[in-house]
């Protein structure tokens, strides 16, 4: 699946502050990212502080209340220094950009899983070298 919209055009619109921000996205930006205003949120996105924007999916807007068919919404995962985030945006019927969601990713931070795997691998190497006691259950053998 490919994105419906150009993320670069969306980021450019953020730089120009030409994006409508849903109230829930603004509330979450304040709560979780310490971004107190629409201007600060759009500057954060426009300045490229949502690192490693990775496309997740493009789905119809749930709970759409418009008179025209629901637009598709592109969702992305991103990283800050300490948070794995999720943002979703779309262009409405008037072609105006809308930031629908901006919050921590509900699926958690995959960087933690990578770190855990690396730690497990390192502990195994130390155990194999005899630098750590074996953690294998020896009562069965």
C-alpha cells in the first residue's frame, strides 16, 4: 500500500502553518510532547523533528461527519528523542491539509524490542565465553 498524499507537501504546509489541527491532536501534542500551541506543533513537524517518518497505512477517516465521502487518512510512525509517535493527516475536499492525530504510538516503541534483542545477544556471548553463569535450567538434564 502506498500513501495517498505527499508527506513532503504536508511538511511544507506545516512550515507555512497552512494546516488545520484537530483539537484532539492539539490536546495530545500538549500532553505528551509539551507542544503548547498549534504554531509550536506545526513548527515541530515542519522543522523535521518527527524523525524517521515511516508510512503505516492509508485508510478512510473513521467517524467522518462530512457530507462527502470520507477522505483517506495517511498514518505514519515517527521518533523523537524519547517517544515513538504516531501522526495521521489528510487533505479535505477543499484540498486543505488536516492533522488528525498526533500522539504516542499505541503499538509501543519498536526501539525497545531492538535493544532487548541486542542485550539478549550480548548476554549470550558473555555466557558462552564463561564470563556469566549459565541461565539454562540444569534440573532437567
